[in-house]
C-alpha cells in the first residue's frame, strides 16, 4: 500500500508539487502520466526518498517513510537513465547489485529472456542503448519486491524485448504487486494500465481507469482524452 498526502515540493521559485494526494491500495498497474514539467519525476523521487518534500507525508505499507528508511527494500526501481559504471562488465554489475541488496536474484531467466548472454563479459561502456536498457530491466526485475516502479521502461527496446517486458509486467501484477509506470508512449499505457494518474503543473487532474477518463472527457480515443485534459489546464 502506498499513500501520499498533501505532498508539496519547491525548487527555488518553482513549485513542482502542489498538494498531491494519491493512494495505491491494491495490486495493479498504475501509469503516472503528464507533460514534461508536470511533477512526475519529483513524485517518484520523493517516493524513493531521493527528494525530501517540503510538506506532506508518504507512507508505504502503513508506515511513514520519514520514520523508517528500510521501506526501500520493498521497492524495485527502474530509472529512466541508468548511469552504469563504465569499467564493469554486465556480469560484474549484476553480482554487485545482488551484493548491495543482500538478496538472491532470479537473473538467469531474465538474462535468457532478453538474450543478454553474449554481453555478460562485455564492459558496460561498450553496450548499445537498447542492450543497456535490457540490463537495466534485469537488475530491476530479478528481485521479488511488492512494489515496482518503472520509469520509461520501453526506451530503446526492440519489438521482441517489448513483448517480453509486457509479459513480465503482467506476471508481476498476478503476484499481487503494485506497479507504477511512467511513460510517454500512450499505446503502451492504454494496453497495460489498470488506472492512470494524470499530473499537470504539480496537481492530480485525474485518477481512474481509461474508460472513466473517456467518459469524463467525452472522447472515444485515449490520446484525444488526454489532449482534452491538457486543454482544461486552467479549469
């Protein structure tokens, strides 16, 4: 369970989050979407403890994250841009992450699924962007945590890898997990998300399923419904 209450965050004069209230109580896939500068990244970083809110509270599993940093063990996180140590090999990086988290990781299946075997002994600096993203996914999904956060997970993936990613996400949902996804690919969001959260200028403008959004905006097309929300910016 994730509960976010009246979250505010300001960077200099820029008020990025303006009283965000959200709850993710049950298993499911929740897409957090919005234009650039809407507050998505700040919200995710606050949940991860990487940004300290000015006001408000975040709780995971019923406990405020201000009181217990160990909540992070419940989260697997895929960053949008992974800055891997260039001098390490893929094999060394996977081993290092296992050691840091002090947990067993089911990496062998994922390595085979994303066909990373030929790259295990290669240095990360020599990998293509798409291969780095596959390594990023292995590092994220090889653990078994109740919460998964995926920031732009489709970046650089070929069609076959994208199919595998979708299957993996559905498998994790079936285990009863909360999965938060940020993405600019609306077709991916429409296919995968049980609910969407639409952020605009640091506020939640909509939370619910896609059919409810279409009904609210009187649009039959998901992308048009999102565009409709954008036109209500000053409402």
